[in-house]
């Protein structure tokens, strides 16, 4: 047991980080109950004000979590993210913290597409629904299509969406070893014509997954690529929009890996 703890880098500091994060999350969910009720009342008359308020509350909570984890985030290319229109964020997926890091940077209302099992988690699913997140059933094609159609409607209403098209977290090799992007996940951009914002994340698994269950200080890079406008692509690239977007993300990941050498 001792050898295992030494191998994953156990220390009092890593244990304290884990304890502080757990305590913070427990307190957040406890105190968020009356907050959610108040936001629900406000939303009956001032829906947008309540939506923005909830967005900023969760973003602040995520920033505190990153601080407690000792996570240092370098952001590159944030000027590529439009502030006046809904977009589809598309990124590689290595860690639970991918959501925490990217959501903390969203300039406007943004819903995330998550697996449907998360919908069963109390309080968390409630917050996610209030933040326009959607739950995707990958086993039921009909239900999955309904989720994508809902995402299309939300983008048309000015709400950005974010999806990790690998379908699950990739755990093999480094960040450049991505799973194939599922083409159907890009339908939200294809049908609305909204810009796709490719996101390349490196180092996120170093926070937790590479030495679970301990939390360690880590340096993470979040790079935004130039917007991809589906209507401006060739017919062939439109047919393989997922693969096309993945190629752009892979180029950014390779660029970051070369800088690290």
C-alpha cells in the first residue's frame, strides 16, 4: 500500500486538496438549494437575468475548484471565440476537468452534452438542466436524435452548445491519441450553420485521472482554434465534418506537444 501511495505521488498536500474540493462541493450543493429556488422565482419574470446569474455562479464555483486543485490554466486563442453569436464548442476529452476548465471560460449561455447516466445524479443534474445541458442516450438512436434536435433549437435561440465527440474519455497514450469523432455529434452545427470552435486540451488528466483518487497541482493548456463555418466548407468536408474538426484539434495538440519538448 505504501509503495502504491509513493508511486502515485501521495503527500499531505494532495490529500488536503482532495478534502478541500470535496468539502467545497458539498457546501456548494447544500447552499445552492435556496439559490436555485430564488433563481427559479426570478426566472419567471426575468428569464435571461436568471440564466446569466446561474452561469456566473457555476463559473465562479468552477474557478474556486481549480484554485483548490492548484491548477494553472494557460489559454491560447480566446480571441477566436465570438461573443455575439451562439457556437458549437468541440473538444478532445481526457478528464472530468475538461468540463470545469472550458465552462469557466464561456462568455455566454452554454449547454453541455453529457451522457444520460449523469441525469440520475441528484442536484448535479438539476443544475445542469438549469444551465441548458442535455443528456444523450447513446444506446437509443431515437432518443439520441431528440437530444441533438433539442441542441439545434437551443443554438437557434442563441445558446451555445459544447460536445466532446469522442463519446467518452480517451485514456490511452497522450492527448493526440483521440478516439474517432462521432459524425452525428456535429449535426448541431451542420443544421444551424453556427461556427464550430475547436478546443485542444492538454494536461487535464494530470489533475486527477493519472493518479486517482488524489488531486495534484497541474499545468493545463486550453487552446481555441479559428472558427469553422460549415457553409464555407467543400461538399466533401461537410460530409465528414467530425473528422475535419478532429484534424484541426489534432494539429493544435501536436503543436502544443512540440512546444513541450
